[in-house]
């Protein structure tokens, strides 16, 4: 199977040429494409029809795990002295749906997706959730095509600017994103912003410990700890995001 120029260009941007091109097409096949007449995508001339390929949900499931492991390993190496309580919110920021949708937009995945005409009319090519899913599916596709080392390299290459920014200024680079993402998520449901409450502050001046609670509309969303109030707030926001995503998936 020969991929058309738009998908070859995507391979260049990813830094990986697929040995099995159909895996990339699968990664770009939205579930709606199998439920109705597919809207034309840029690669339609050379790719098989959607009903001959599965959608990208299984590759998304796989790609999410690849993404998590690649970022976890990289943070573990970059910050050898940082405890789990600091690494967790940083990882949450780097692998967030917002981050994945941004990468997908930069790679132009929206224009390459196979989806139903109805989904396309409803703005599917620019919807953040669909773009984030497609990005994770592409990671899964690279893994299936070439294995862990290549998939890891693709993930880290795309996230290198964010990793570099995080390494240079850990709290400012990742924590703010976690808090901002939580606020954005909650404000879709109502205008009230999350509130952060310091529950505990102890230790010597040079070695402080803080515990922070984040609430929304009187409900506890998550708790976090850190060596500064800001760090504890970031950890609480990341914990709240993980809890909300788990609830949304159940």
C-alpha cells in the first residue's frame, strides 16, 4: 500500500516511515467513519475504504500507555532527586488531553482524519477530544509498526520543547498548566472556579511541607503536597484531573 503525499508528509513530521502503512491509516480512522458515509480526507485516493479497517480506538488505548511510559521514564531520568509527589503533576501536564490536542493540531492530524460527514459538519476535525485521541492512536501505531525504542523516540521528540521548558523552570512550566487545565475543565460545567485551601504547613523554614486541598462547589476534588504552596496546589490540581478523568471513563 502506497501512502499519498499528505501522509508521507506526516511521516516526515513524525520522523518515522511506516513499514506497514495501513497502521497509520487505522490510527487516523475515527469511529464515526465506520458508522456512516465517510467524509473525504486528504489521503482518500490511496488508502483503503474505512469499512476495511478498524477504527483508531484500540490504537489510542495502546498509545496512551506508550505516552505515559515514555514521559514517566524521561522525567525519572531528568529529575533524579524529585519525589513521586512532584513527578506526578509534571507528567499529568505533559500527557494531558490539552497537550495531545495541541500536538495533533501542529501535525495537521485534523485534516487527515477519516470520519463521517455528520461528524465533520459538527466540527470533528478541530474538536480537542478527537484530536487528542488521534495523537495517542498515532503513538500506538508507531509502536505497533516499529517497537518501543522508535515509539519512545517519536513521543520525546514531539514533547522535547515542553520537556526542556519544564527542566529549566519546573513549577512554572508544568504546574500552571495543570491548574489551568483543571479550571478550564470545570468552567465547562459552570462559572465557579476551583478553590485551593492549605490544610497543613509544617517544618523548618528551609524545609517546609505543605498540604493543599482543591474544591469546587463545595466538593473535594483532590489533595496534593509539596515544599511550597504553589507546588502543593499543582499536585492537588493534577490529582483532581486524574480523579475526574477516571470518573469520566467509568
